C-alpha cells in the first residue's frame, strides 16, 4: 500500500516510516498540514496517518479539506489526547479511525489494515488467484496450502498484481506503486523482482501465473 505519514515530530515520523516500510509499504512523509494536504491531493495514497496537532493547519482541518475535495483514502488520525470529545470530533470530521499516543506498533498495523478494509471498494480479507492466496493482514502467501515466504517488496508486488488480477500493469505503474517517489532506478528492478517472485510462487509448483505482456508489463491470472 501507499501510505502518507503527516507528522511534525521528525523522530516519530521517521519511526513510523521505518515500521511501515519494513512491512513492505511505500511511505511518503509530510511535516505540516499544508504539505500533507497538498501531497494527499496531488498523489494517490491508500492511507493517510494524520497527526492532529500540526503547525499551521491542524490534522482535523486537513481531514475536512480532503473530504471536501472528494479525496476518500482511509485516514487514521493520531493524537496525544484521548478525550472522548477529540475522538468524536475526529470521526465526525471525516477520519476513519483514531489512535492515541503512545501506541504499540502492532496496534498501528491492525488499525491501518482495518481502515483499508472499511474503505470504499473494501479490500477482501484474502486475495485469491487460482490456487494462490494472499492474506494482507497476516502477510501469509500459500499455493494449495503450501506456505511461501516472500521478502517485503516481493509481497507488495504480488499483492498489487493480485488486486488487479487479469489487468496488465505497466512497469512504470508498478514502480510508482511499490517504490517511493524518490526512487531513481530503472524498470529492470521490476523485472528482477518479478523473476524472484516467479521462482517462489510459480516455478516450484509448475505454474505460470505471472505473464509478461511484451513492451507493456505484467499481469497475473489463474495458472
């Protein structure tokens, strides 16, 4: 998933980015409400992790502005105030969920997964293409019950392909979705990860579920 962290505390922002990147997500950061609003308006994100107390424009104002602009990505509001009135204001202002500081990393992960499942066009609990299945919550991948261990980027690539099952994804689109906007590599990194993925999910099982579409990109279908 593509996640935007809007947090003015540089240490916490870096920690959140590290945790989420380690899980295989593409993470971008903004340190003010104005920057967060601009990024979330100009680029597509699955989730915005939004601090309430930001310099200039508050998180609540950012949330309201995004909803007014018909930007319906999932928003997880984060704040150090656990008062009921704050939670109510955040939810009524358009946030999908509310997390108070300090929080456990596992709770952050669980809430992010929960809000994306509740979003418009909700994500299914488990993705399936033929005999291949992927559970985004537990990060389990298996084919015919045999568990397949993937690296974070391999998992993200497979999840992206499975969410667009049957659709051809161009290399540039895959780069945009799986690697952050500061990545300056070429499309051969996509080819290398596809090859590694095939060696794990297809080759040992005699399958060919990931198809190369010449001069375009890749798609996945039931083997």
